[in-house]
């Protein structure tokens, strides 16, 4: 195995990984979980880490808030992933030795398994590439990592384990999801080299790409067509905004989850710096998503609306009718970009 | 500079490159050109090679069939690219010492500069990653390369030249265009490592990604919405097909070139193996494009209609009304996939 590229990582990353290696060696029973609305990075991290722990002869339980989305079922080759049910799993959680949170650092993000872990007495671990931390006994939290699976890969390497082809699939899934297929700022040289290595280890890159980027029902294309028709530009083309309303969701029998990727899609309008999506989640509840390229920061915008996020990706859930929320948000946007002209 | 990854290349690639290095050292005046409908790989290859030759003190002329598309103007930092005009450039072409064809191997693909080169008396070179060859004095033709810019990178390395940040931009442009942003079969480990190296050499990856993938006018999104609304599936979901008609092009004031990427877009419908786009280019002329994932081969399909292409990407220009061409093509598709059921 090539030696790992740690460029840009915090200097103590290897110390943290080694502490985790030691903890793994000392214990037998592991519980893995990821955040609500599980994505390919959290699920890929679970799949690869579970396989690694099983190679070591450990007993592994994977409990998530929701069932595995259809597009990611291929990651769970052994049918290990379970949806957490308090009546069935409370005891299993309570008696586990080690709980590992993947791709999120706080129990509140975990949904029902997080509530099950509230009084957990065993050892706790976080592996995550989002900023944060402070909850677990051992935290391998590295915002420079392109994905949580990158950190799992480093761990597997430190454990001296074989990365099988199916583990490489799982790890590559996380890389593709969190770099948006090598199209966002996470697509660093390190991320590219990791992808190269995973393909050489046997990852079926075409299959993973299809699972991540080519698994949409036809109705989702119709929904996106409605969204595209709704797009407006403003502020001399610096702003693009669009709407997905309940009527459109109903027409195509789609849930709000189907709009994943829409706000990035409209960011591709030429000259756009800021993309805004208004999603009418329920009567009187609008989820507003912001994406920026260039210098515009969207975290403040989201916070002003009671939400949160990062400089380039943020959002908020705002109460009010769709037209009212739109007016309110666009007037906040105008404060940021200056008066609109179109 | 790291040593190059030549994995999978033909064994004589270095001999060919060295012959080209020798030819470059012996001559002073170079003419570069690429194919009609120039894309980011051909133009990126021209930009990087021109800069390299200029570093060596050579005189370089770049003549293309068309003006540089707006999204790729950033590649031509020195305003070197010219649209070939017979009256103005015939003499310049005829008296050049070396003509280099980039990203295509035959003069017919070059448009008007190709006609200008028909009786060229100087030395001829092809750098290309499409199968073919047989025309030029020196041919560095390597279908395993992810892009023509990968071959230009190898050449620059053999020439011992510095790859500047703007040259790295140009080289990365070719990689992104021809791997579809690391989403198709050209996205090999070698392609990933090349991208990593180019970013480290100073390529502005975000800028290049935006030029390649986020430079669409709003009207192109409306056109794509019409296309999405037109999508139909068949053969138990193995086939998806859609239409762009002249009415839609006219409504959004778009040219047929605006549909670039549509047939790949609809290939992302879940379960699809074959995607077909019917583009009504003119009254009674329909361009049919095929894309396959999985085992379905589309080259035979295209040839049966008088066109051509590769196993996974092919097309043909068919005369007839849109409904007539659609019926004819879908009946050819049915022979390939078996009788339709939906």
C-alpha cells in the first residue's frame, strides 16, 4: 500500500488515529452510526469500517435513523445496516462497548440512534470531516479531509488491513459524494490521488458513479424541469433563484429529498455567484438553500434567517407562505449584493 | 517534476515523443490546429503546446476553423488563436515548417485550416487520443490517454519545460472535458494523478471547472427543461429517449450546439442502459445521438443509420421528419434491445 498523503491535515492526526487503533484492539463489540438523511459518505464510511472491523474478528452493529436509500443499497453487501427501533435495539445499544459516529460529530445529528446513545456508558469515537467535536473520547475530526471515507481509509491503513474491492467501492462512494464528483473545493490533489488508489484497489468506479450520479427516477427529471422553468436571475446575473413548490412535488409524486443537487445545478448558470432554492416543504414552511461560488458568503445570510452552514453552502427553514418567504429572503440577498437591477 | 505515469500506454510512446522532441528542436516555425467544433481538449492542447514552444523561442501560429467559444476564451491569454481565413492565412500556412494537428488525426476533421494544409510541404505531426493515424510524419496517437492534453503534458515533460500555472489550466481543461469531469471511462487512476499534479502546478481548478461545467446561459436551462419534459422510457426502463425540436430551439434562441451534454444527462435516469437524443437541426434533418452504459453497443446502431462512433457514444444525421426519424430509429433500437413493453 502506498504511504498516505497527509498534506494539509492537522499535525496530530496520526496520534489520534493511533489512539483509535489502540482502542479498537482493546474492544470486541462496535456500534456504528451516521447522521439523519444518510448520504453516500456516511454510509460508505460505515460499510468500509464495518468490513475492516470484521476482518479483525470484531462484532459490528450498524444502526441508522433511516433505511438505506435505494441508490446506496449496494454498499450493504451483507445486510448489516439496520434502521434503529428503540424497542428492539435499546438494549443492543446500551450494552455495546464502543459507539462510532461517522460523518457527524454530535448525537443530535444522529436522529433516533443518537437518542438511544444519550446515556451510553461505553467508549465513544467520532470520525468526521466537518468542523466541530468535543463530545467523544476519541475524535478524528479533520475538516481538510475530502470525505469521512478518506479518514476511514487512513484508519484501515494504520490498522494494517486489506482494503478489498468492495471496501474500495464504499470509500470511493464517500469521495464522489463529498467532492460532488470532483467538482467542488473538496476535490484536492489528495482526493484525486485517493480516488486513483481506490480504483487500483479494485473499486468499480463506473458502478459507484452510477449509484451516486445516475440513479434518479424519471419523475425527478420532470421536477427539475419545473425548477428550471422557475429560474430567475438578478443583480446583473450574479444571483439565480428558483422554486420547487408543493404542487410540483405532488404532480411528480416526489418528496422534498428529490431536490438534492438542484441548487448546485442552477449555480451553473453563466456568471452566477449566488444560487438560491426555495423549497415549499409543507404549507407555510419553506426550506431555503444557498450556494455560492466566488466571494459571496452565505453563512451569515442563513443565520439571519435562523439557519446555518458554511461560507459556500448554507440554508434555513423559514415559516411563511412561499411568496412571503421569497420576498423576505431576496431582500436579505439585496443587502448582500446591493440593489437589484433585473 | 514527478516521473510520468505511462501505465497502459503503447510501448513505443516514448520513442514517438522523443522523435517529436527532436523534430521540435530542429525547427523554428510551428502551426497548431484542432478539429471543427473545437472543444476544451483541443483548445487546451493548443494553448499549452503553444506556450511550451514559445518558452523554447519558437514562432507559433494557432489557426482554427472557428472562433474560440466564449467559455474557453480564458485559455487564449495572449490572443494567439485565430480563425482561419484563406485569403489572409494561405501564405502563412504554406510557408510554415511544422503543422501540428491536435485532438484529431485527419485533415478532413480540421475544417478550413485542413483544406489550407492539403498541399502542405512541411513536416506534419499528430497528437491525439482517438484511434486512427497514418497521415503525419510523426504521430503520437494514444487511445489510452484520457485527453490530448495528457499527451501534451508528457511532451512538455520530455522537452524539460516548465509547466506554468496557465499551462496547467489549459492541460486540466482537456482532462475535465474528456473525462466528463471524472464521470466517464476516461477517468482512470492515471487521469486522477495527472489532475492532482496539475493542481499542484498551479492550475486554478475551480476556474477551469466553472468554464467547463458552469458557463451555460439561462436559456440553455429552459431548453434542457423542454428536453426533460420530452423524455420517454421503454424496454423496461433500459431505454430513455428525448427530443429537442426546432420550435424549442427557436423559443429559447439557442443553436443546436446548446444541446451538448443532454444525451449524457438523460443517461442518468435510473436503470437506463441506452440514451437517445433526437435533435431537429433543420427542417427534415435530425441529428440522432446515442450513449450507452453497460453492455449495449451503439456504434452498429449509428452505422446502420449512416453515422458512426464508438461502443458507448455514437450518432448519425438522418433525413426525414422528426416523427418519421424517431419511428425508424426506435425500431432499430428495438432490434437491439428486444421488443418494447412500455
